[in-house]
């Protein structure tokens, strides 16, 4: 059987650049080389597309030196139209000129980008224009999943419980600070202040006293022009992985994992990726059969409410009153130790098998 040529696309312009690189390292180390030919394409922090190393160790997640895509002088060019699938790379030559060579026709693109300019529908839109099949969610679900206000609005419209929230912009806040202060304080303490379009807990602050609100807003506004202030939910933090199956319309849901926070305010960036203490990840979570069934049902409903495809991780609070969806992550952390692949590992699907499933589903969807 001929190998599928897969473009692994990672890095990007968002604040989650290094996490995307770490995910790339995991995928490069585990992808089935007997079935797939990999073209690693990195996006620098400035947005240049470069031909990157195929060495997984190059992108190891080291707290002392986070991985990144550096500008090596190459430039990868996408097909000139939807008629072609040929990828090309240009490299500076010794005589001061440049050499351009073909990287072959692309069968499918695997965009493992986290955050804005990749997870938010922008890259998906580019690939749609070029007619290139790709892994994961489409333009609408990616954009909606990236925007926490849009996610909450869609979930609430589908009858799925979410935490109460207020969305504000700096312009609106400056125009009538008293009005917005009243709306925010009506949520009660504590609250979480979050950029509307960022992941990995970047720019998130827990506020337990209103005196800390202004500083928290400044941190969030540094990431995005739109910010959510959200009521804190008291309950168990449960994460469920959702995966599109090989047959059209088939959706699988994993066992549940649990995030147990004991020595930190919340599950922040350092705890997620830099092995900071105070957080324990447990998978499978200790749940009754009825609780797991209902959590899986809620996760599937959330996936469908966003029109998601390919994959997602649905984060849910299990409270005394029921199930509150916190977030739908349309390109979750995908390193071998991340919760998404861990949930599938405990559901009987290995990390290499998970990568294969995602690529094959994306390729088949493009063919349809």
C-alpha cells in the first residue's frame, strides 16, 4: 500500500507556540512510518512557513528551554491553486540565489496548532481554499471552539449547562466602568478572568477579592481584545476525549480523566506543561457507571453542538447539582502524556493508533 504523504504543521504565532512544538515532537516520534511519509512544516513566531527537522528530540518539552520553530531560511510554498497539491520548498544557495524543489503532492495536512492563527479556523480556511484534506475540525467549529463566548453561547442554546459569565472589551469597560463593574460583581466571588481566544490557561487569573480584578483584566487583555469573567464552579474537574470514527457520523467517546488540584489555585500553564506541583491527573477517573454514562452523553452533545469533526476534548465540572461544561478544546494538547491521548489509551487505543485514526479520518473526509 502506498504511503500517505502527511504535512505535520506546527508552531505558529500564538502564545502557545511551544506547546504546539512539543505536540509535534510527540507525533513525530510515534507516527507509523510504514503508513505515512511525514513533511514537518513549522510556522515561526513571525508566521514564516519553514521546512523543519524530522527529529522528535528537537521538540522535547524542557522547562529550561521551551521548543520553538526558528527561521532557518527555508520557505515552504503551498499549492498555487486547488488544481494542484504540490508543496515546494525554497532554500538559499551558495551563490546568493535560491533553489526550489518539490516536496511532492500532499495527501493530508495535520495542523497541530494551538491558540490563535491556527486552532481558530484561520489555517482551516486556508486549507479549504486550497482544497487540501486536513485532520480535525473545520472552520466553524474551530472558530467557535477557540472563542469561549461563542462556545458558551452555542452550548447554552443546545440546553447544555455552562458557568455564568460576562464578556467585555476594553472599549466597553472604559466607556462605562460602573456598569461593567456592576455586571461583573453580580457573578459573585470567586471568578476566573480569561482571554476569550486563548488556551493552555494562558492569561487566566483566579480572582478571590475584587481588588485583584483590574490586574487580572490587564493580564487577559494582553492576550485578546475580548475577555470573559466567569463564575468559579465548585466540583470535580473531568475531561473526556471525543473522536470521530472511520464511518461518516460515527463518534466515539473515551473514558474520563480527572484533574485533582490540591496545591494551586487552578490547573494553570505551569501545572499543565512544566510539571509544577499541586496537580494530579487521574485516568480513568473514579466514577460510577451512571456518572460516566452521563458525562459521555454530555461530551457527545457538546461535540455535536459545535458541529465538531475529527477530535475534541470536553472539560466538564461534576457538581452536586449536575454537569457544567467548562470548555470544548478542538485541538487539545496532544503530547503522549496529555489527557486526550491518555483517555484514549485507557479506552484501548494506543498513541500511534490514535494518530493513524485521525489522519485516516481526515483524509477520508477530504476524499468525500
